[in-house]
């Protein structure tokens, strides 16, 4: 009789126990654990290996002896119980749900502890980072850009620290978008404590993520290590505010080493909080004034994914837009005007710009119409033809 197929990503309790025991092994770092997985394929095979085999794999004699003794299994059982009580799932590097881009960095976490919508690990993600002590300008910009980028279809990842991180997460949730909070502690811990309500909301509507086991405290050395996950799982990193040697600048450096796009918001040259992003711009980071400055720099295949997501949200059938879907347009306050523009265009008859502006005179100015047309082009909903005429794109 043929065995039933397992659901995608499913691992047995015994398999999970072996992953946890490997994670908790003293003296075994992330890089070495990854090398063991590459060599032996599974944690079970690692624990079944002899000491000589483990030493031949490059382990110190003391670590090989610890693995052979299975000294961490009791603690692993305790971890399993805590995970079950908190609704936490383990995603191993062999799991198809593991973020593909994160798997390809120099030192990917062998496993991730997750709480919330695990499917967000497969979405197009942008890291938004910045200082814990933002200026009013920085907070406003972080909220505006994060909300607009989330509405454009990107998942926003950040570290849920005070300041810019918190502003980014909160703005995305308020816009009904997707966000991932990467912790520098266990996902059952909350740091800072005042973000407890925010963490609960992200667990319900987004995703909490950490490579650290349950109960791990938020010690300072964890946060720079955490930052490589924010950048590694993202197509790029947007730095809003931060000092020259701040954590956000470290994240940008990691992103550059990982081959990710670097974006930065320019700031007041007299403000120390602008030194980081302004320096990044001097070093050829992409200057960002609006959400479209980010989406325009994405790879063609990534832009197509965003375009398709926007199309699905709009649910336009037969050339007529659904009023119930208009709020999904990535245009912020221009959503209403975007619907009027789409209604005024046809899929089989080009409309001249002057004629379109005249038709929409009662709704918006010339510059507002042009701006919305540009944004609709970016999302693949409108196509410009020679002679400043426009067609609405046919949606299957």
C-alpha cells in the first residue's frame, strides 16, 4: 500500500526533536551546523554518525563528543513543549517553505522559529530599518513609505525595535499589508516590552521570526546577527534614518555583501540621524522619495510579480474595475482618482492625454492625472503608446 504524501514542509515530532537538539548543541555555530547538514543531509544522520566521522567533518573533538552523547535531547523536549504552547512552528533549511533568498547567503540559519503566517516567507520582501531615536521627519517618512510599499504588494520586514522599525510595522498593519518582524530573541519573548501589543498583532496578521530558540533573551550581540536575516530574506533594504555607524548602516552593509539593493531616504545634512542614509546615497545607494523609486529598481521578474499581485487584487473583469477592490491599488490617497482614470481608458482604443485630462477635469489637476498614469504604468495596469496616448491593459 502506497504511503500517504506528507503536507508540504511537514516534519514528524521526532525529526523536529533532532533539529532542536542540533540547534541547542554547545560549541556548534551556525556555519558549522550548516556544513554538517550539507554533508549528512539530516540531523538524524548527524547524531547517528561516529565521533571519528564527525571529526572528519571538521568538528572539534569536544563538539563531536557532545553530539555523540546526545546531551541536548532533554532540552530539545522542553523546547518542543514551549513551541506547542505558543503556537510556534520550526522551519528547517531543508523545508520548501524556507525563504529561497535567505538560503543562499553565506551563513543562513539552519532553522527558523516562526509564529504566524508562514506563507509570508515566500513573498517578495523589503527590509525597512532605521534608528531607535527617529526625528518626526524620520517617523513620518517610515510610515508613509512602508504603508505605500506594502500596498504595492511588498512584504515589509524589520526588527520591531523602537523607532523606525516600530513605525514601519505599524504603518503596514494599518494599511492591511503584510509584515515580518525578525527578533533578536526567542519568538516567545518581546523586546522592547512596550511592543507587546504590536507583537501580538503581527503574530495574528503577519509573521514573527527568529533563529534563536524559545526563551532566548534579547542580549545586545543578538541584534547585529539578526540583521543578516532581515537583509538576506529581502530583495533590498531601505534605510530611513541612522547614524554613520548605526545598526541600520550595518544592515545596509550586510545587504550589499549579499547582493541586495540598497535604498536610502535623504535627510537634513545638519542632523546626525541623516548621516547614515546620506552617506549611503554618496556611495551610490538608490535615493528614495516615493514608493515607486523602490519598485522601479526591482528586477523585471520581481516587478512582474508585484504587477500580477495588484491585478489579482483589483479583480478587473471585462475591462471594468471593481469598486470593491479599488482600495488595493498601490497609490495611497490617489486610489479614487486611479479608478476614474481606469474607467476613462479602454483596452482597444488609445486615449490621448489631453482628452483624458479634459475628461477628468472635475476630479483632478493635470499634474495629478499624469502622476497617477505613471503609477498605473508601474503596476502594469496601463500602457503608454507613442504620441502620449494610453491603453488600459487587458487582464485575463
